[in-house]
C-alpha cells in the first residue's frame, strides 16, 4: 500500500524556520538539508509503521511515530500519525529540543 504524505501547517513552519536559520550560516548546506528532509519524508509513502513509536506517544490522543533525519549533532525527529492511507507529519523537531507535552498536541486546521 502506498501512503499519501501530508505536512501540517505547524510542521511547515518548523521546517521553514530551520531552513532559514541554517541558511544564515551556509546557504548550500541549508538547501541540501531541505532536499534531504523532503526525500526522507517521501520514504514514509512505503511502510510508515516501520518507524518506532515516539517517546511522546503515551501523552497524545493518537499513536505518534517518529522518523529520524540527520547525523551526529544535527538529528531531527519527524513526528507523524497514520490516518487510514495518509501519513500526517505533525512536527519536525531537533533532537535536542524538549519533549512535547499533551498541551502541545497539534490539531489539523
């Protein structure tokens, strides 16, 4: 089964902010980071359940999984839920950011 991958507005904002921050230091790295992230998100079209449950899974109303992207100190956690045939990206966060709480849960607009 092939899943559709959708990105929440919250995740889009996080991706854009990270891209702009990286671009200030090195524009070509920011472009590579963004392309790599989009390619990594595309892998969720096939077998998204291969990804482990996120640490925050027990505080959210839905099953939340995570896919990691990056290396060493620059690892990002792609947090997503699976709704029927759609993988819905809810957050993209640096691994050093604090864990999310129930109050952080993002509802689709």
